C-alpha cells in the first residue's frame, strides 16, 4: 500500500530537515560555495540537485493527481527545497529545537 502524497511530502521534508540540522556545517558550505565548482564536479552536483528536486516534483505531482496539491511548476519545485535549505542559516541545536517538531523536546 502506497503512502498518501501528503504523508510522503511530510516525510521527504522531515528527512531534508534532518540532514540540514545534523550536518549543518557541510550543508552550509555546499549551499554557499557550490557556485565555485566547475567542470565535471559542477555537472555532477547540478545533476544530483536536479534529481533531488525531482523527488519533490514527483510527490507534488502525485498529490496533484490525487487532488490534494496543485500541479507543480518550476518555481514551486525550486522554492520548497530552498525554503528548507534556509534553515541552515538560523538553526541552532543549542536552542533546544528539533528538526522533526520545530519545538523543544
């Protein structure tokens, strides 16, 4: 049995936030410095990013087919991971927040 698209989207978002909050230093470097890559490394990273954004697109499209989301467009599929990526700029694990709830444990 397949998970409902809303549940799939939530889990994808949670996993994304888990990576950002548990590997914050690495994520910050990648997000701030990926423009400096060139050649094969840039191509490989851009391919990975496109595949990853494709996961969000597929889930949103599945939700649109089920009538729970609107049909995705490129702005949405780029904006959603970008919104989650911005967490790396302000998240502080010492504040007591958790990636899964946004609230102290």
